[in-house]
C-alpha cells in the first residue's frame, strides 16, 4: 500500500507503521478470523433444528399395526403333530426330488 505525502512524494505505508504495529495488526486479524470460525462452528453445532412433521405428532396414533404375527398355539399336541407333518412333507419332497435327478 502506498500513501502520498504533502510534497507529492509517494511513501510506503510500512514506513509509517513500526514492526510492532504490524505484528499487532496481524495478531488482531488472526484473532478475528479464528473467532469468526469458532463462532460459525458453534452455531452449526448447537443451532436448533426444526422438528420434522410426523404423522400422529399431535398425540394420536394414526397408523394401524398389521396383524401378520400368528397367534401362539395353546395346544402342545397340535403343535407337535403339525411339526411332524411338516417334517414328513420335507422328507417326502427331498426323496422325490433326489429320485428324479438320479
């Protein structure tokens, strides 16, 4: 940067500022930039986020659960017979498939 003297001569600004003043200006600039960066980081970190609007946000359950789960069988004998039947089917199917391949 340059500055004009009263006589019209151009003098450098660094001639008017001592090295100590230049260091103080650099320090003030660095502190200002670091403070701004820290403030921006803290703003993004702790800024309140808008809550997404969800169905039933007013306290009402608007979704209906699907009844896809089979109810538990109360009679153990029926469960045992059903498992035996399924095992016989698997065994029969496996033997018929292996016979067709051979």
